[in-house]
């Protein structure tokens, strides 16, 4: 859920993830993955200041979508025939005080 952009994304347990507006409950679009092999909840998260949506699958892929257009930006192969249920997104800002070297 993004309170700033007033939208939420849920696993539709059918063919991907659905985006809804929080203020009206209006359906915006479906981010299509593929028909499920097994139906169980899959994680979904916003990334890159809510510009991207990342979601798991029951067939081993992590899907990355552009939020505004719904276009598939890419797929990451994680497991051959297993599901990806948990998604965690982290933002890391590197600066002079980070202690990391280049």
C-alpha cells in the first residue's frame, strides 16, 4: 500500500496482481504474470519511490512492473519449480558517511 500515491496492490490469485485506488476502491489495472500452478498468497511490494512494483509467483519468478503503465520491466529467476512468497524491498543511500568503498 502506498498512502502517498493512494493505491494498493494485491495478489489476485488468478493471473497476477491488481492495483486499486484507496480513496474510491476503483480498480486500476492487473499486472499480469501467468496462470497459477498453485494458489497461495504471494508477496508484492513497491520499489524505487513507488515507481516499480515487485511481486512473487508460484513458479519461481520475481516480476518487476512499472507502476504507471503496468509494463513488465523484467523477471528474475529465483527457483526452478518453487514459489516466491516473500518480497522485501530495501532502499540504500550511499554517501560519504556510509563507510563503503567504491
